[in-house]
C-alpha cells in the first residue's frame, strides 16, 4: 500500500466508526437487557476477537490486548484491527414472558504500530573463530483504539388500573465509549511495561411514556432524560515471559482506574394527543432543562493472567479480573447498590502464532475454544434473599491466514477471524430474568509495514 492510500484508509475508517459509535445505543445495539437499566449500563469487557478471553498475556508480532497495554511489547509490525458483530437472543422471566432481540454493530477499531525499535547486538566468543552475536530487542510500541466500554438497551412496560387503566413504557439506549492511546516499553527479551490513557464519552438515554389506552381525551406524557458522560480512563500493566524446555511461560497483570468522570443530565417532558390511528401528536412542551450535573466514581480494577505456550503448537491461557463496584457513585443512580465483580477466563488455542514460520509451507489455521464465568456487579433481592447475577460465556473461533511477501522480501501476515459465542446471564431459579444471546463476530487483523520509508517505491 502507498502512504497516501493508508492515510485515506485510516481517515475513512475513523469517520465511519465515529459516526457509528455516536448513533443509537453507543453506535451499537448489543443488548436488550433489563440489567443495563442501572449505573452506566452493561459492562462490555471488549477485547479483540482473536484474543478470546486472554486479556493479560495475548501478545505477538501483530497482536496485543485492550486490557493490558504491556502486551504491545512484542509488536514488530503495524497491525490494523476492526471487528463487527451480529447478536440475537431473548430475555425470559419466571412467569414465562419472553422478549426477543436482534442487533449488532462495530466492536472496535484499532491501529497499533512500532514507534521506535532498537536491537542491541553483543558479540560472543567462539572457539572456532566464527563471529556470533546475541541480539536484545528494545523499543516503544503504540496503539490507538476506539471501542465501547458499556452499552444500554432495555424496553419494558407496567400497567395499572388505578385511578384508571394506564400504561407506562420505559425504553433505554446509549452507552459509554473509550478512545484509547496505549504505549509499551519493551525491556529486552523477557519483559515489557505499558501505560494507556483513554477519553470516555457517551450518552445514556431513558424515555418514559405514560399512556391511557382507549382514551383519546387524556392523551400521553413523555419524559425523556439524557445523561452525557465525559472522563478519563488510565491503565498500567506488565508482561513477563521466559522459555523453559522450548516452552514459553508468560505472566501479565494490569490495573485500571478512572479520574475526572463528570455527567450532565437534561430532561425533556412533552404532552401528546392519541390519534384515532394509535399514533402520537405533539401537543405541548412541559419542561426542557438541564436537570442536574455532578461527578461519577467508577470502580478501579486489577487483573492477572498466565499463558503456557507449547512450542508453536498450542497454548492455554488463564485470566482473572477483579472490580470493586461497591465504590460506584452516580447522582443519576442513587438508590442502587452493587457488589464486587469477578471474572474468570479460559482460552485454549491450537496454532496460536500470528506469523508464518520460515519452515512452514503454509501457515496453519488458528483454532480457539474458551469461556468466561463472571459474578457480575448486579445484586437484586428475590424472595427475601439477595442474589448476585451470574454470567456465562462460551466461544469457539478460527482464523483464516492471508500471507503475502513485502517489497523487501519479508513475509507479512494478515488474519480474518470468525467467532461464535453464547452468553447467558441471570437464572430463572432466582425469580429474576434470564438472558440468552448468540453472537457472531468477524475480526480483521491486517498486518503491514506502515510508516516505514522505502528505498524504492
């Protein structure tokens, strides 16, 4: 690719993604969950499709994780990542009421690139008189990423006969996005440190519509509230790796915290007349004002991960993440209390390497299986007992390699990843809603030597 074409591709992708993330439910419509009607919405836990549930040790010459910035330390080439997904499912209550859902959208957009690299060569002595060198890599690696942090989507209604037959419908949409700039310092062959800063932005929208069925005189009242959120997310992480008996052991960790998160809530209340066809006709604006503003305290979190890589054949990754939601505070959610959230992840990958080896005729297809078990931050009282909502994820995916030779005869690898995921949240046994979703994700991982000057064009 020419530099002009690459710049055009970045500009177009950024414009499309910014437009998508700004619309609807945070540019996505990934949920229709009653549990997203609390706090800042449903926590996405977004990561690249090819990473599975490996948040802290997923690292390669084209690969890194959105949770641990230190995973950028092994990057050798520029990598452009984009993910889209389709999601469908249903929400069911113990009264056997069911609500179906279909949605989807863009999952993430990311560009990772080497900022500065250096290889220190140390000459080794040899009894045969041959010159031998030991190479130690150093460098600064960077990435810019746009992804959703939370998503909101719900719709439910209440009916009452007091003082007369009436219905109140609640509809929610929106979410919070994260524009993230990450850096990693590679400190030799066995370790790297990382830091990232992200700008949080988004809207949470709630629309309540009070109507009187079969009455054309009393009409309807709409009360719409919008919360605009701005703030900063910061992450720090480390990644250590070592080789023992041709097998690689990796240990990674990260810490995430938030600062300067502020919110403004506006309110618009209007009255309508019900037409004979069942539609709404605007009659008057009752209230339009900036309702309230204040700060939001988001919970800090930390996590650890371990990966065992058997040569280049297969890998097993274990992941743990802890978030103390007991400290969450927001003026637009004053009455809800939350619990500590814990996530456990497991990923098995067959052919985990993201580059073609010199002795391979064809790059093997990577295959992944795994799952995540979470005790979410949501706590509800059912039958006099407090119930913390559990969440289960299971996924299977594969990658399609696209290998090409670059202008300097180096081999560049790109991959297209396809993943199927099943998610279940809640339980009918606790008397609360149970959600089941099937998600089909498509991730593009495009490797290149971007921002490198050619000797010949």
